């Protein structure tokens, strides 16, 4: 796993080469608003290091994978959507509609969400 991929849009956002509305950042994760929100709150939690898919994430990445979920919960709380509830989504591959091959967790909330599928 390389740390960054210069052709990856999310690596470029992490590097500040593409502007984004940042919500949270630490040494392992960045959260920014999705450019095409599907709900009043729609944020993306991404690892600072380039990870493509879960299937390509070695065991050594378990701490950062867990960190992404904790950060998702943190920003949901900070945005005030925790009590009403929210949804986390990780798209993997074409059938899920994954557009960006840099692992990310969608944090979606702020309205009643429809059933999955
Ligand atoms: P995926 O379908 O891969 O799970 O989700 C990719 C998400 O990234 C989409 O919801 C899309 O709107 C968002 N996205 C794609 N390009 C950009 C960008 O340049 N900036 C931001 N903020 N979001 C992006
Ligand atoms: Zn990347």
C-alpha cells in the first residue's frame, strides 16, 4: 500500500490540491462534505493514506479502519445528527456504485432515510 496516489481525487483533497469543505482532520483521517449531498448532512470519512478497497487493506490497517468508524461517530455527534440517527455507507465495487477508489465512509443524516436498496 503506497501512502498516496497522485491520480486519486481523494488523495489530492487530502493534500489540499483540490478544495473541499473540511469538517475534521487528524493524523489518520480527514472528513469533508460530499460535493453532491444526498441528505442535509453528507460527509465522507477518508483515511489520510491511500487505501483502495477493503479487500486490498492488509491486517495492519485494522487500527485505521476502526478509526474511520470512530471518527464517523465523532463528526455525527458534532453535527448534532447522532440522536435522530444517521447512516454509514461504504461502497465497494461497481454493483455498489463506487466512484472513487480511495476507501471512504459516507456519513448521511439530517432527514429520515429510505430503506436500503
Ligand atoms: P462512492 O460512490 O465512490 O462511494 O462515493 C464517492 C463520493 O465522492 C460521491 O458521493 C461524490 O459525490 C463524492 N465526490 C466525488 N468527487 C468529489 C470531489 O471532488 N469533492 C467532494 N467533496 N466530493 C466528491
Ligand atoms: Zn487516494
